[in-house]
C-alpha cells in the first residue's frame, strides 16, 4: 500500500500515463538484484532506488579504490578501502530511506547464484567480466528471471533484455568467451548511460508498460553519438536455453 | 555518393573519419568497397573483413540500413545507393565499469 509520503515522493512518475499508482505499487513490491557495485551498478541502483523499487540487493566482493572514482558515483573519496556494497548501501539508504537495500559482499559463483537470485523480480547485469555474466545468465534462465545485460568499453556500450524462454539468452549471443582486457578504458558517462537504460528496462518490466529491448541489442557510441538496434535471435541448440541446455 | 556511417569500436573513430559519412567514388560501389575503404583509412585497425576468407570477421557486425550483411541476398557485393546507412561495430563491449 502506498503511503502519503510515497504519493508525494513519486508524484511526478505516478503522473505518467500508463504507470500511475498501480505501477508505483508494483515497484514498491518488487525486488531487484544489481550484480556489481561499479560503474554500471552505482547509477543503476541509484535510479532504481529513486524510482521506489522496494528491495534492492547489491552484490560485489571488491573494495573501493581511487581509480574507481571517475565513474562509480556511489563511492566517494572518504570511502576508499571500504567494501563497495557497504559504501553503496549507505548512499542508497540516504537517497531513499523508504526502501530496503541489502548489501552482499560476495562473489557470484555457480554454487550460490541460484540461491541469491531466487524469487527476485529482475536481475541487472552490472558485472565486469564474462565468467560471472555467464553464471548469472545460466541462473536467470534456470529460475525464469528477466536478466538485463549491459556492458561498456571506452565510450561505447551495449544493452539487451533477456526474458528466459522468449528471447535469446547471453549464451545464444556469445557461446564462447570473448577476449577481455583489464583494466579497460572507460569514461564514467558510458556506464552511466548504459545503466540508466538498464534501470528503465527494469522499471518497465516490473510495472508492465512500454516496449522492451527484447530480441534486440542496443549499441551506443558516445564518441560519435551513434545509436543502433541489432536484431538478435535465439540459438535452437544453445547450451543454456536451447536443446543443448538444462532447460 | 555519400554513405552515412555509424560506428561502434573500442577506439575513437573520429580520429579516422571526422564526419559521419563517407564519400565513395565510382558509379556502383558495393558494401565491400565501403568496408575496404574503412579498413584502409583506419590503417587496418578496423579489420572488419577477414583477409583469408573475404567474409566479415566474427568479432564484427555490419548492418546496411538496419539489415545484417549476412541477410542481404548479394552479401558484401550489394550495391550501395546515395544516402544508405551502414553500421559497423564490435560484437561485444564487456566491461562493467
């Protein structure tokens, strides 16, 4: 049930046609996992918190470092050496005290992934490596939970929304591990933009309005201001969501 | 003939192309000719065509007016027209920031 404070805090979005108090109540009853408290995870969780997602679990095993601060906007100079999830949870709780933020300082593994995500509304991919993304993708497909993928490099980024059983999963698109470079170049604005699109997708899925980035990969390049949508298809023999998989 | 170019790469393409369009010479240039121009102007940094096979490198995608190059009946030999839009990009941007 929305409180008087809720109605005032979320007044501007409740006015959005097709969302209203019903949409706001859905957000309040929802639980989103933000997997990663870095350049994508910080802005994604901020906008989900501002929007009134009732429960946000943020997972990350790392500590805040000086080189994070050009982009990981929930971590400030005074937080260097602190666990990222603790730093993030403090800021999110200040941003919106009416929601519940659950910090988990752990790595996502094959062993714990399904237990962590079980029963949540949406998982936001804010990871920085292929292996953990693959684990999360597999867990989301097995649990039937929407998984919103985002990745960045430099001033480029990509986003797609995965609805298990309906859209291609990450393994359909990337059956093999691509080459990775760490550390990689990145401006803070690139993960911020990707994260805000991911947060928007999460809000639309939960509240049930708008059109989703399903079956499409959105590519963006802020250096040239180019945007393009690429159709992506399920792989019938995908080892995660197809005939070659566990579901 | 002017072709609008959209690009998605790990580096700053504006150092290679200062505008978002390429002026192609010839009466009936093909998609392959445009990609070869891109490869040449980028000093091989954008190796979008595999030299051995002549096909699109699996690390890249190429779209002509929103259609995948593999889905074009004439493939890379498709003739371009003034005002066409070609998108070229890396398949993945894996960082999370």
